[in-house]
């Protein structure tokens, strides 16, 4: 499987088709800080963790849905409804995802974990948030520090910076999941200095607990 990072929380996963020809392509969280059209180009499906615009750009994703007859989407109910309203011709290809379920998307096996966004402040309304474990290999938690119970996670995508977190919580998340390797997501609000500080901690603490943390820039790809 190949993982390509896009800006902020968006990633693209690709693997060879069972037929031996072509690629299966799945995208997660094509938000408004990300290269939505590029991330969805040729994709068969995309997953959305939650309704915030930095994780799903409704107008742009809806336009791609309507222009791509094979493209499907899975998202929490509020997001699925908003996508269906924005892309009525694609409504039959937009599915509601729920916690604790399994389904197949673009040839990838998906398991869902968690149910709500991390707390920002008691005055800020909570929204649904799902973490997705893809083919038992890659876990995207969305905006949460959900640890998937009963699941081994070889590759963890780490929300490295957010209005709802602090560095200690990021490190505790890396420790708790215990993945073999970890890569950053949710980092569009950090400049180079901030990135260096946070990732230095993630690399050092990750090494202590057996997780190899590596930096990725938008456009970088790794084979898993």
C-alpha cells in the first residue's frame, strides 16, 4: 500500500487491484486546507472523519462526486446528508458511516472507531467523529485521540497540532496506540519552527516506546 500525504489531514491510499492491473485508490478527509481535486483524482471512494471544513470541503468534494460516476463517499450522518444535498445526482453513492462497523470501500476493508470529536471547550458544540482503520494497516483518527480497542495498528496518522490538543496528549496518544510507525496529519496551522519542536518530541518519545515517527511534507509518499 502507498500512502501520500496532502496538506493538513488529507491522505490518499493506493494498492494494486486484485486483477493485477490498475490501482485501487481511497482518500480520507479532503478538507479545505487540502488539494481536494488532486487527492480525489482517480479515487473510487473517500472517507470523512467529521463535519469540520478542514476535513471535508463540501462544495469541492460534491463537484468531484457529480463529475465522477464511480466515486463513493462514507461519512458521519450530518456530513453524508450535506454531501447528498450538495451533490444530488450522487446521493445514491453517499453512505452513512457509524461507529463499530466494518465495510468495504474501493477494495479496502474499513473498520470504524470512536464517536465524537475531541473537546475544544465546553462552550463549543461536540460533533460526531469517526476514526478509520484501513485494511488493518493504517489508522486515521480524525480529530480525536481514540485508541482502537482490540486492534493492532501498524501505521498511525498523528494529529500533531490542533486547537483541542497539547503536546503531552499527542505523545500519550503515540504511546497508547503503540504503532510500528507514525506520520503527521493535522499540521497546517504549524510553521516550520513549531513543527520542529513538536516532531522532535514525537520522535524521541516514539523511539522510547517502539514507534518510529517520521515527518512527511505534502506530496510525500511512503510504501507501507
